């Protein structure tokens, strides 16, 4: 009685697999960019649960969430919660590199006929969420590689971790090419009327097409208008090049 009779070791009894997370952004040096975050939950997330997001420590994230492309509703955003302590005792660490999103029950849209929430969960098992927010990319790529990672954790209403991914690697920060000398003009802004907008910018350096990194070939210029504005472009010829010395030609376009 109370005596160890035998013991053994089970090799690889189960696989440890992180949550499915994707993060995309233009890693342009010292630039505020749109950061897109997508994930699929493996465990149902209750209302008033949380999404913890941390960028590499030299990045800076901004509240609020700018757009939800897939998901139940726009979560609230905080950068002063007591759980946000990743920079404690560290140098060369931006305290705004992390934030906490809350899936507020008060924002629920899945309601019954009598106005109550139809489910206890903001995200059911297998649901996906896809949203964007703004981030400031640092001047250089964080090093060593283990420092260039994004962390995503899903927390319940008591801030207990349910799932997550702790090693979604960030992109290599690029300083070439970089936009500069940005200017914007527009005709008189009248409600519910079509206006003409002119955009001007320069690149910090000329990189011949043959010298571009094959994984970083410049192909797209993305222009994002403020919320509630609608793009009036219907055909490539609606985009007019106002700089006679520029060889830029718009051949393909789309809007979202």
C-alpha cells in the first residue's frame, strides 16, 4: 500500500498544436499601417470574454478596431488594463505594443424576439474572426527572431486563457521603398455628392524592377478612405495620372 510498483514513459502521447492565427500587414519602416488579424476558435468564447493581442515589443498598436470583416460585432479596445504588463522591467519596449479586446455582451447583435441574447457565447466553436486595426511599424526588424513575434490569446470573462498562439512571426521590416512627402487635395466636400481627390507622394529611392526582391515586388498602391466614404472609381480610366514625369499606369483596380 502507498508503494510505487512501476512506472513508464509514453512518447509523444498527444500533439500540442497552436490556434490557427494569421496576421498580415505592410512591414514598412516607421510607418502606421493597417494590421489584419484572423483566427478560428477551437473553444467557444463566452460574452464578455477577451482577445489579447501583442505585437513585437518595438511595435505600437492603436485602439480602436478599425473594421470587422468577419465576426459577431466590433469588440471594445483597451490599453490600460492591469493584465497588460509585458513591458514591466524591460528596456526598449513600447508599452503600447499590446492591447485587450473585449467581446461585450452589451454589443451583441444575435438577439431573440424578446431582446435577449440568443446564446451564451460570442464565438461558437469553429467560428472565425477577421478584423483590422492600426499599428506603427518600428524602424528596424526586431532581433533576435524570437523577439519578432505576435501573440494572440483568447480569454474567458475571468481573463483565464482558453486558447492561443504565441509565435506568429512578424515580417521583415523594409525601408525600401518607402512613401514620403504625402499630400492630399480635394474639391469642395458636399454631403452625398461626388468629389475629386488628388493624392501625391514620392518614394525615398528608385529601385529598378529587375533589382527588386522577388518576394517583395511592388504591385499595389492601396488607398483607404475614411469610414462612410465610398470610392467612386468604376473603371481604370477614372484614376488619372497628374504627374507628366511619372510612368505609373493603373491597369488593375478593385475596392472593398
